[in-house]
C-alpha cells in the first residue's frame, strides 16, 4: 500500500523539489500551496500527486486540506513543512509588523499544520513530521537576524516536539540547509525591510560577499536524502543537507564553547 505525504510550500524551492522526489519513490503526494495556479505544470503528469490549496496562516484552510488528504488516501504517513519565506533587514530596519508576519508564517503556521495532522498520527500510532529549518537557527547572520530567529524557534519546537510524540510512535526530523544555500526563489521571495538606514550598508555588503562565496547545495540531492529517510525505523532528529552549512555550524559551536570557557571563572562565581 502506498504511503502518503503532505507537503506545504510545494509551489517553489524545497517543497517543489520534495514533491518530485517522493512521487518518484511511489508515495502519494499532496502538494499544497497558497495559490495552486503556481504549481509546476509537471505535477499534472504525475498520477500520484494531488495539488491542493493550503495557507499555513489560515486554520480553516489547513483543516480542509488535511481532511481532503485523509478522505482521498486514507492516511497521512508523513508531513513535510516547507512553507516559509525570508525577511531581509537589520533588526533596527524591520518593522514590528514584519517581525510578526515572519513568525506567523515560519513558526505559527508550521505549528498549526502540525497540530492539524497530529491527531490523525496519534490515532494510528505512527507518522513522521519533517520540518524544514536552517543552519541559520544555530548561526544568526547580519541582515537576516529576524529570519534566523524564526528558524531558531523551529529548531527548538522540533526538538521539544520529538520528545513529546516519540513515545506515541511518531518521529520528528529537522532538516537544516545553509541559509539561502540553494539556487531557488528564496531571494526573490524575500521581504525587504520597512526602512533603510545608511549606517548598515557595510552589513549588507558583508552579506552579499558571503552569499557570493557560498557553496550552493544540490537541491535535488538534498530532497532525495530527505525522502529516503522518511518513514524509516530510526530517522535522525537533525539532518544537515549541504556541507557548507554544517561547517559553518561546527565553527560557531567551537566559538561558543571557547567563549563559555574563557568566562567560566565568572560563571562559577554565580553558583
């Protein structure tokens, strides 16, 4: 019997690539997006792909998409949360409304979809929730701090969720690519800051230089790896895709532990 995966954000980037990879492996794929007119025309040629509308910020639409999936295929074996976008701008430049919108989509929206799917998975006693996070959840970057903060929240939610649902037979995997580490529409879909402050021009220049030097990951290989670990007996809680991001985080962790060690005498004095 075919397994079924529901994917959010399937109109572009990782969600779109994941749709093709799961379909190639014989899964029933429910490819969801806010605007179904933006679905890849190639989806129509795949008999095991159902395109349907889902806006992660609309609870009623989420419930309808989950119900449609279960009615059509009888089960949801896996959920891939790929919907999201990047907010660009320094912390001072991003407005409170932009901050709220970023978290509403990347964090609250992710949780709302999980909450809609979990009762079904709990009843069956199995399932696999895959959240697309970012190495930016470990390493915050200038001009992307708000986006990185949202991915840090996704990281912590995923880790706590895994402890909550593990005893119920449900697995959780946090997929962690390098921030903007693929040649996708991430950059063109990113939101610009509400204001522009000239004093931060060097930060933007540094970020542009980093982006140009970044080693781009292979999107197809990355999503193939995600599809291959979905539903296995012991999937990873953390899965790094593309080595550039992993090296970036290794360096950050080394810096972090060095800083803690240098200030440990002060820390010890607070006991």
